[in-house]
């Protein structure tokens, strides 16, 4: 909890019980949860927590670069407590989001290209995880 408090302060975010709990959840759950998933997980232990607080807190985290908002899923925003540069893979079968490390980031992290100034870079891959691909191929075999 002390590390989370320090992390929030380093990002100019005033720590509170709710903010610490939300950040702790983000950093300990690498599942790229939605705001609703975070609320549902934390509400039993923090009954004063509201969905509005979760949404507003996540917005603050993203604005202060303490968390990432992933728009890889066309329907729902997901959040990532790992702000290091990495890519994401979205499984079209099960909807899981996986982190993908990027070995050589020198060309990816450009801040200017021609007359453009880049403020954000997102690398998203979409496809099927091993389990979903196997299930998809199995269903195709059953049809044929």
C-alpha cells in the first residue's frame, strides 16, 4: 500500500482509500479489467465505493499517465496498470487481452514524423489465442 501511495504521488495524484485500492487492483490484476470489473471486485470490501468514483478515478489515472486506457475492444474500454511501452493482443474468440513485449522500440517511440507531433502510440494485435484457435479449427472439422 505504501508503494501505491508513492506511485500515485509521483504522478501528482492525491492518494485516497479508493484510489489506492483501484490502483492496487490494476497493478495486481494483469487481465486489463473494465471499470465495471474493478467496481464489482472492490465493492464487497469497500461498500462506500461507487461506479462513478471508479470511472472518475480511472480517468484521473489515465490523464496523469499512471494507467493506460485500452480501446482495443470496440465495445468496452479496458485499463492497464503497466504503463511501460508494450503491445496488446485481443483474442477475437474469448475476448482476453494479453501483453506483448516489444524488443526494439526505437522506431516505434518516435515523437515526430515529418510535420506531425505524436503524443500517443498504441500497438494492438487482434486474432485468436491458442485455445480459441484450436476450438475454431475443431468446429470447422466437425462442419466438414
